[in-house]
């Protein structure tokens, strides 16, 4: 009886992971294996790096109470426009430009954060205004034109691959070795942590379950790195994404600051009465969103090898969708960085798979919309007993 | 139609009158608590019937049963209205029969006109087209009936609370009310508005309207009511009849509080009351939205080390507002006054500063203001003192787990583990988690706001033990409570608050329920003085 209960709990917890696995298999079969060609696996990262980064930032906004940031797509474009103009029109050093882009992102985030957190203008309004303003400003900065090409030092930061030190023909051994080291490190850390907890007499999950979980994750990482090694190795974008994800999942799960975000979304009044500055939490969410939009802006400029006034269109929707599919609650207070990664990957896989299959662009949107809807319905309904809400 | 003889009230005098409403043996239970048990109520046609009782006596619940908010089947007993047994499933069912309830909190949409509010959900005209001419015309007519001169085109937000109350009555009339139920209609009204409202009720009575009025203001009840039914702890105690009994406030108070004080409180041994812990002087606070409404007015009090201080009063007396405005200005505007902690004057401008000065406020609204229901016990336990379990902002989760378990054991919180979400715990256990949270913040002075509201007797006893233990450790406990027996049983000293003011201070030895109730209810009269004694009333009426 108890086991059965745990099984259904686990099913609920890992629903999206199971869905993701199912979708990958479905596409692999339907595309005759093309889906998992090394180049396509590589593209999955390169094309979706911005989604991972924006969705991570968006999670913090959503955690505070289901608040979203509509301006990120425009902000990505605006940051790109600034960077492009600095590097190409004025010939300023790419690294200086990089710093300027980051600062402008933070300032834009602070601007919106101020109105939302301290003046309490609804985030929807503030960021809708931001969406219009930053899009307009991008056009003003670029004078409606596309600037290219982007200088090489900048491109190589985001666009190239981690160099292979072994030089094997057709297989990037460095890449695969990093994968193995990552898995080993992961195993050791988890098991050491488990033993430490056990020694202190705290509750631990059963050893078998932990090992199965670790093994599954390791297999996925290894398979993934193997595919990348078959192509050109680790794309730099993956490094950036990993760093961002690593830092932010640490913040959410281990720090007091992260705890404040969950608390505000869970019950703002109780949080305020616990001596926590809730205004500051809102402010930080949007400030940070601005910074991550800048990072995504850098990646986008490098990927397009240009700064153009239409870049970043609808990026906010991808980020918001990834968060909700990844289990963030539309009311705030729940959601994790790993969940968002699963959500973003699912969106990416859907995009990639349907493109390979040659599904019509418009139909692709229908499918993505349906998946988003289904995910949120599942989230909302699974939390209460009846399907139809009681009055 | 049923012509029933009025009950024989034991003093002879059997009068024939039509019984409009009879509620028979009504019993209503919420999970774990019996709120009404075998309550009987008889209302004659054309009378004003008052329902009185302490907070939580079951008055509002009884009226919710009557109006169908608690639908047929969720309670036991019969409602006989106009000679028929009724089964109300929705509010509409009772309204169609002419039973209209006006709730204590006004339910108006501020940015709609008076007329739109009056006919909300009950629109005039055809199904697909509202007849605005008829709506505004009818509304104006009803407004005149209740004595309002405003046009029905006025927005609700532009009229005073007193007038809004009258609009509610006009709305009820528009629903062709035969039985009007008013829940604390004068709670938020000033002197003149209250008087106008009561006069209006008397005028309606002459026109044949039947009303039930729930009120704490006994002078008002003594003024308008023909009969008074007293509820206590979910039971009908007695019904007083103006024509038979002498209705005095003391008589009503006796009925309201005449409860046996059984040994429900743990004894405290070696009470050692030490030096002064906190002094508050001339404390004032205004309502955050209505800046001319003073919620706390010139309050001064003090508490010593190791002392349990009770603050009692009726709902809306300003106790919570007082506590929250002191606790880092978390309520109110234009707050003024001085706070001295251990003899030193302190400025508590934020909750953080208040916690820093070793003050804790345990809210009365544990679900709304206290706990994060969707989070586990351990996260709730540490939220007010994350510093103690983290090193350079990095949380030591093992330590957090240990702390949560320590407090679970200390307070005997019943749960499967500290990983359990607090939303799944019973009220008493939620309260214990809330107490854990504030005990972990290591305060010297704890303000407990209604610490035992909505929890069962066993859990109450345990909470009382915790309070005594805290006091024995030399902490100062300020207990705000509406339950008089609790205040009497637990406190070393008692303050009585009413309408934002401290109206009395009494030592535990001298205090009795009657004394406290009288203090509250009589201060009402002093401050309002609207009706006074019958003689004064007659004078007033002559004056007009």
C-alpha cells in the first residue's frame, strides 16, 4: 500500500521527465533516427541556449507569485543592438562592449524592478510597456538596419567549440572525458552527501533508488556527450548555459535569498511578517531577469552573427512556456531550476523534431500551445480533488 | 399558514401571534468542532429580534444556515418559514422567499453606481438587455425609503460607510425582503449613522417588516429589540421578551458569560515577575486606507519579565491593530507613540528591527499571515530566523532539519515528518508550527494574537502549557484573546480594549467575566452615548 502511494507520487514528480523521454522516442522513431544525429543534438543546444537562460531568470519572476516578464524578447534585441553598434559602428573593444551590454541589462532590469517592487505597478503592465519601449529603442539604435558581421573575439566566446586536446579523428575525446568526469563527480558528491546525512542520523532515500536515479542521469549525460563528441565537441554556448544553470539552481536550493523567493510566492504577508523585505525580493527578480536577458542577448547576437531589430521576437513566450511546462506554479511559490530545464528541453525537442519531420510552422505552434495548456491544466488540477473548480 | 400560539414564557401571558420563522434543533458541525448544538429560534412576524452572544457563540453560523450559505443537508434540524419546512440550497432560495441577510462586511463594488450595486445579480429588464431606466428609477425610490438623498447614479466609493450600509438595506428591500437579517450593522458606523439606522429599523417595524439583528452593542439592542435570544458556545441559553422580562444590560451580560469555569488551564508554579520588559506610551495608529479613521487611540501599557499579560476585548476593538503597529509598523498609517524595551527607547520601523529587538508577533490569522501552507514544516519553522541556520547566506539544510525536529518534539506537533506540508496539518498543529517559528526566533517578548482560535480543547491545553513554560523562562507573553475564560485563566494582569482605546486594567485576582464584559459594554455607551437611558432617550426625541 505504502509502496503504491510512493509510486504515484514519483509519477507526479517526474511526469515531465517521462513525457520528455516519450517525446524523444516518438520523434526518433518518426524521423527514422535523424532526431538523434550528432548534428541535431548539437543544434538542440545551440538553438535553445537562450531559452535555458531566459527561462532560468523567468523562474524567479514566476516564483514571486506567477508574475511574468513580457519584455525579455525586446530586451534581448535591445542589448544586441547596443552591443552591435558599439562593436561594429564605433569599433569598440568586444570585451568592453560585453561589459556594457551586461550593465545595460542590469539597468533595464532595475528600471522595471523599481516600478514593480516599490511602486507596485502590476508586472504585466510594466513589462508590456518595456516590451514596446525596448523594441522601439532597438530600432532607433540600429536605425532599422542589420549590423554584421560581429568581430571574431566576440563570436568565439559564444559560438565556437571547446578545443580538443587529443586531436582524434572524428571523435572529440576531450568532450567525452569531461562527460565521464562530470558523471563521476556527480556520483561521488551525491553518495558522500548521503553518507554524511546518514552519519548525522538524518533521513536518507534508499540506496538502491539513489543509485538507479544517479545511473539514469549519468547515462543520459554520457549519451549526450558521446553525441556531441561525434560532432564538434562541446559548444561554448553549453558552457554558458551550464554555468548559469549551476549558479541559479544553487541559489534557489541552498541560499537564504533563494528561500525568500519561494516564501514570497507561497505567502507574501507571512513572509513580510517574518522580517523579510518582500519589495527587495520583487526588485531582485526583475533586476536579475534584466541581467540574464543581457546574457541571452550576447548569445543571440553571436549566433545570428548580427545585430538586427527583429531579433528576440517571442523569446519571452518560449521562456514563460518552459517555466510552466517545467512545473512552476502559475500562482507562484513552486518550481525548480531542474524542472525548468526539463521544460525548456521539451520545448526545444518539440521544435527540433517537428522541424525535422517537416511539420508546418503553423501546426507547430498549435502543438506547442497544446502542450503548454496541458502542462498547466495538469499542474492546477492535480493539486485539488475535483476537475471543475468549486465556487 | 400557521397560527401558532406564542410560547408560554413561564410568567403567564399567552399571546397569539404569527410565528414567521422557527429554527428547530439546529446542529452544525465543522470538521472536529460542533459550532451549533440544538439551537432553537422563534421569530414572530413584525418584531425586531436580537441575537446576542460572545465572539464564536454561533450567531453568524446560525444566520448562514438560515440564508442557505450552509446548504440544506450540511446541518441537522428544521427551518420552518411561513409555515413551511424549507430546504435552502443556495442563497437565492432563501432570498426568493424574502429572507435577506446583510453581512457585517459590506459587499459592494466600489466603482459601480449605487443602482448597479443594488441590482447586481438581480438585474432589471430582459435577459439580454438591462433596463437602465427602470433600474435607476426603482433604485431612487428605495433610496428615498431608507432616507438617502443621493442619486442612484453616485459611485459607491464616493459615499460614506454609513450610507453604504443604508444602500445595503435598500438593496435588501429591492429584493422584496420580508425578513431582514442584519449582522453587526452598526459595527463600522459612527454615532449619528448608527442612530439613523436604528430609527429606520423601528420605522420598518411599524410597516410590518420582521428583522433579526446581531449586535455587540447592548445599548442599541436594549433600544430596538422586542425579544433577545442569547447564544453561548453554540447553544441557546434563553430568550428574553421585552414585555415580560426587564431587559437590562447586566441581565444580558449574565446570560452571555454565565459559564462554569472548569479547570481547563494548567497551573503555574513559582510565578516570578521580574523587571520591566516593554513599555508602550501614547500609541496611536490610523487605518491604512481611511486616513481619518483612528484605529488605535492613545494606548499605553507595559509588560514585565515572566509575566503573562492578557489583552481582551471584542472583535474590532483594535487589539490586533495595536500589536501589528508596534511590531515593525506592519499595520496602519501615521503611527505615533513611544516604545521602551528594557528601559531604552527604540524605533521599530520594520519587522526586521522588531525581531532584532527580540520581539515576536504570532498572528491570529495563521493561514493568511502566518504560515506558508504549501511549504513543509521545516521551512516554516526557520523562516523568521534563517540567519541561525545559514552561514554567509548558504542554508545548512541538515541543521534546518534538526531545528525543525527539535521544535516538533518540544511542542509535540503531530505530523508524519517535518517534511510534511503545513497545509495538511490540523489547526492545532498548524498553531504549534507557528509557535515554533517564533520561538526559534528567540524573542524576549511574545505577542500571541488569539493563540487558540479554532483549535480543539486538547491542543488548547498544550498551548497553554507552552505559554506558561515561556513565562517561566523569563519571557514576557502578551496574549490577545476574545475568549474571556482563557484570558482569566492564563493572565497575571489584564487590559481591556474597546474601540481602539484601553478602557480598563485589572489584576487577575480581581477579574471576573462579568466585570470585564461590563467594562467593555459600558465603555461603548460612554464613547457613543447615542441612546443612553430611556429618560435621556425621551429627552433626545423631544429635542428633535
